[in-house]
């Protein structure tokens, strides 16, 4: 699940922007949750979950000073605070013009896009987002059921299994049990390297030995069933991963 905040005083654009994001999420099979704000002060006062991504305009007319030529745009000011409050949030400026493109470089941000070009640029933006997100996810940090905090290299994980209201994380030399749902753990893993093959299983695509009509056979000898509901998407993810490794 990717939590997205939109901050723009134009409500009509909020709706259009939300639709663009939902349409593209459906195409790539991403699960997103969008929250909209028309005032950056409301955004900063939000006591909800921290956003993964913020799409923000640079200018807000109601917050402009009497001397707009010398004042910093309200959106830029808000993003500076977002950088401090939510350092892992990736910011995308989406504006009507390029007037404040240079101002944006006083903040940490992922992209600067014109509103009219957002749909066109979205594949590039999303690709960069996931590259950065995957780099951050080189290790999985979890708290086990016996109270231990562990940092597990994602490359060492073979598969995840949901069993008896617990999720088991299986690595080369150890098994970890956590109370988190398998979907929550899955969202913390690098995109494109892991895939769900069953409601109770997710596997590391790099650890697969072979796949037959009903099962996936892992390099550690484990055999895991592929359910009918996950079969098509799982096989597509597997072949995509294989192709990417071949290209490299």
C-alpha cells in the first residue's frame, strides 16, 4: 500500500489528479490510498499516517504575502517542513508553470512536473519512486513474536508463510515469526523481487528453482502451492524478473 497525499487548492484538479493516479495504479497493479488537502497548513496538522508520497503545488493564493516577488511560495515552505517531519516521504511538485522550479531545489524532492504533463510523465516518476524505494528496502526490519528486533537482508529471504495468525519469514539459516499480516510484510519488501503465489505465501523470485503447473519449487527444497487466484499474476511477475536478470 502506497500512501499518497495531494495538496492543491484547486478541488477540480484534485479530482483529476486522483483519477490519473488511480488509473495508472490499476494498470501496474499497485495499491494506493489518497488523501487530499487544499491548504498545506491542514496537511502539516494531519495526525494520520505519514505519507509515502506527496504531490504538492508550489503556490497557494490564500497564503501569498503582500509582496509575492520576495516571499517564498507557500508550497515550497510546506515541503521544507515535510522534509523535516517525514524524511522518508518522496515529494513531487505538480504545478501550472515553471516559475518556481529553481526554488524547488531548496527542498528534497523526487520530481517537478507540469500539471498538463503529469499523466505523460507518470511512468518515469513511478519508476524512479520504486528504484529509490527498493534501495531503502535492502533490509527488512521486524519485531518477532518473542520480542526481538531483527534486521534481515532481503536477499536472504526465501519465502513468507502465513500460519496460525502469524507470518513466518524463512531465510537460508533461520525462521522468524511475526504477528504482522503477510500483506504488511510484503509491502515492506523490494518491489519486483517478491511475489504472492497464494493467499498464505509470498516467495523470493530469485530463490525459485523451477515452477510446474501447480507448485513453485524453491532452491532450499521447499515446495509451495500456486493458487488459481494468484497463478496468472505470479507467473507474469516471475517471467518479468527472469527477463530483467537476462537483460542485465
